[in-house]
């Protein structure tokens, strides 16, 4: 389990690095006068910036949340809770990683 958590943390740190680089690149696009004057380019850059910031924030939350699950006890409690809760919206098992259970004991 520790190896799995370490792998997830490494992936999310990589995604955060990519998102941070995207944020700086998109902000640079706004400084180019021709790109800032074009409504299509400006709109796409703004939406991309919003998604990159959301990715950064979710990545930070996941890194903090799953960083505490290195101990087998917490990880097994989380896994049991995730198995017990059946998604009502037709989600898959991957959706449980997107929406970690918030009602875990000990939090």
C-alpha cells in the first residue's frame, strides 16, 4: 500500500509541476498584445488558466490528503470506507479517487 501511495503522490507532484508551468505560460500569452486583443485567444487562454489553477489546487489537496495515508491503518480504513460507499451517480472506481470519502474516523 505504501508503494501505491508513493506512486500517487509522485504522479500528482508531476501534474502540479506541469500545471504550474502551464499557468506561467498562459499568463505570458496575456502579455502578448496581439493575443490579448483577439477574443478567441483570450477566452481560450482564460479557460485554460482556470483549469490549470483548479488542477493545482486539487493536486495540492490530494498530496496533503494522501500523504497522511502512509500508515497501513489509515489506508485500510480509507479503503474499507471507499468499498462500503456505493456511488449513486453511476461513477466508476476511478471516481472514488476524485471524491475521497470525507466521513473517515480520525479526521
